[in-house]
């Protein structure tokens, strides 16, 4: 089974809200991977096509855990970009292939919110913990080809990594379409990387959709209240008519 993971990685509830409003492209969520895994037959390989700028840290961790727990063979194919959370979520795959013009990008976790000095220190500690967890994924995959210190420095520098370097670092296993590795690579690239140029849909702000959903729910409640008021008025009128009769 092939599952295309393109666009922004977001939480299941955000993805559900976007889909409720008719948006189907430009995002994915852990639930998509969970659903695909549930549909696999015995021995069937799960192939994840990756074209993503990343997104939610926790979502990347959840997908990593799902892949790690999968009983079936798993393979990621980076078609254009595997950045941020989209890069470490695939580190648990049995095999990672990267197309010749594709890239990976690794960096430290980001986040921010208003608060006092104690809350900011707490937020910084949380980000440090996230960085260490992400670093663990890269270090395990590299299997000694890069030191933890080198990987940390690359994350802090926000490093973009080309296909051949990704393989030499141990972050990927093979380059799709690289003539140096595969004499028939051009034909493979044409089939596997057919959608390497992919336009990401610009999604509306999730806050606007939440507000719209709340307005819909409020309108529905007002409509139901109006219906109940009319029904009660009709019942009163009926009772009054019976009494007069």
C-alpha cells in the first residue's frame, strides 16, 4: 500500500475539521497512517511518499511510534522534501529512499507563547526535551555514521541535506534515480517521483475554521430553540382550543 503524506503535519482533530469544511489536500495527520496500517494485509509493504515541510512535533513522534510498531515492512520515499517533523517521523521505517533532487531538513523544535519568566523557562525546558527526543531518532538511524554532537550542531544550524549526503550520513538508505548507484535510475525516478513538483494548497487559519464551526453550532442551537418555542406555542394553542371546546 502507498500512502502519500504531503503538506503540513497536523493533529487528528485539526485534520478532521479541515476535511469537514471540504479541504482534502495540503495536510496529513497520524490518523491517516493509523488507518493505512489497519488496512494492510499480511506481509504487505507500507510505502510512505513524503512531500512535507513538517508541522506538529507530537504528530511526528506519534507517526514514528506507529511505524516502529508496524508488523509489516515499511519504506519511506522522499519525493521532494522531508523537513522538520517530517524528517524524524520516518526514521523508524525499515528503509528510506530519497529521490535525487529531494532534500531533508533538520532543525531544533520551535515554539513560543506569552508568559512570565517562569513560564518561559519552562517552555525552554520543554523545547530542550523535544530536541533530545528528536536527536535520539536521528542518532539511532545514523548508526554511528554521524556523532550525536555533529547531529546536534546540524539541528542547531537548521541544515538542509541533499540526497547523496543523506545516504552518506545514514539518514537514508538509497538515492532513487542516481545514475552513480543505479544505471536504470532515470526510469525509476520517472515512476516513483512522478509528482515531485507538487503545489501545496494554502489552508485557511485553523482559528477561523474553529470560529466558523462554533458559529454553526450556535446557529443550530438557536434554530433548535426556535423550533422548540414554536412547538410549545402550538401545544399551548391546541390545549387552549380543547379547553374552549
